């Protein structure tokens, strides 16, 4: 049973490489922000979109309110993120198809 969920504040951006970011909030089942590790992967698809390749980009830690951000991402790439509980008490949560927004 998945007892945590992750939400993201992302939007599409058309800017240069390395000047985009993903931001999000990791929430528990009651809607409270929780600190979790978030792994960021660049996503590449085969020409026929039959296969997906993930390339590890970085790991970030959400703060005590569950807020996290991954900076200096390629604005032209698509990303998949996985949030997990380092204690192993909760199942990991995956969100795919994310496009970064311009860095603030």
C-alpha cells in the first residue's frame, strides 16, 4: 500500500540547456510535507516510443516541509523523478513526463 504521494509544480519551458529546474513537494497520506530523497532521471524514448531509457541526473533532499528543487537541468529534456523514504517505511513514488521550468 502506498501511503505517501508526491506532487509537482512544473511547466514547459523553451530555454537553453542548463537553465531550467523542477520543483515539487513530497506529501504524506494526510497531505503533510515530509523530507524524502528525490532522484531525478533524464528520460529518452526510442524512435517508436516502445522503450524508455533513464539516465541518472541527481539526487536532492526535500526539506522538512517536503519542498525540493533540482536546478541546472536541460530545458529540452523530459524527466522522471522517484521520491523514496530513506527509512523504507513507505513505498517509492514515481512521476514521469516532467518538463522543467525556467530557473528563477
